């Protein structure tokens, strides 16, 4: 086997496999294409650059393929489960805020487990 890991070999295969469709190869670089468009590069210039790299699109097919990729990417983002620690962080912050309130305030605070010596 050489020094390459399986992941590196698969990534290389995915990037260099000539049997992959133009849309699949465009999907790999869509963030770079969007960044170029956002910075003001004309679509015709982007298409020319892509064509020089072996990705040939008509203007209409480029626009349609780009829109479909962005739509599918958005749908995938919505379908992906959200993983966040925000609720846990909020609970910790609320608990710590409650402790701080109890320490700073002379107001009555209900205690579920009172110390017997505090009872009358």
C-alpha cells in the first residue's frame, strides 16, 4: 500500500476521476465559484476558467447547475440534525445566575431542600 491513507486515496479519486459529471465536479468547488461571483467576477470569465480546467458549461447550463447545487445544498443543511450545546450552556448559565441572585439578593428564594437549622 503506499504512504497514502484510504481517505487520501478516495479524495484523490473523487477529484480526478474523469467519469464524474461536470455537475459533480462543479459541486466540489461551488463555494469558490460563489466567492468569485460575490466579489464581482463575471460568469463568462468563470466559465472560461472552468473550461480551461475541463469543465465545459453553456451559460444556461452553468446557471441552472449552480442553482440546483445551491438548492440541494440548502435542503441538505435543513435536513441535517442540529447539534448544539446551547441548551446545556443556557441551563448552566441560568443555574449560575440563580446562585448569583441568591447570594446578592435579600429577597425570599424558595428552597426545595431547606437546612433543618433554618426552619423555625
